[in-house]
C-alpha cells in the first residue's frame, strides 16, 4: 500500500484524506482506511503518469472511483454505506487531489463512474 508520507506533492502529503468519515462512527475506520489508500494511490498514479490533460486525469480518477465502487459492498457488510455525507467527503477529496496537482477539473466528472 502506498505511503502518503512518500508523496512528492507537499499538499497531498500533508492532507487529511476522508477526515469527515474518520470523525463519524457510522463509517468503520478499517474501510475508511481502504478509501484513503485509494486516494493516496491516485496521487502516486498522478505523480508517476503525469497526466497532461483533463482527459488523462479523468482516466485516473475514474479508475480510483471504480475502486470505491468495489468498496461499497464492504461498507454494506459492515452495516454502513457510502451515502450523502460520504459522497460529499469523497468528492471533495477527489477535487482536492485534482487541484493539488494543478488541474481545474469538474468534480462530477472526476467521479463520473461512481455508483454510490
């Protein structure tokens, strides 16, 4: 699993991913950890692949969104779900990542493949 402290982007390295979800006991921390790992890996993917266009960025964010889609079942099994507060939190963090890496992206397009 990617370690956030190893990110090159200072803002991403210091950011508290999914902070609102960690603060809400409705969301199991072990599953929020998995969500955080998806976002940190997205940062690594951006640093490694260095997308030059929004289309290239969206390809990376859609792959990460698909991972959140896969995680949704685990939330259900833990009597939780990716609901409105989680959607807002996750979407905000995707937007943060895009901005931290110099993109002015559409937040809805960043997570367009979501099914939560």
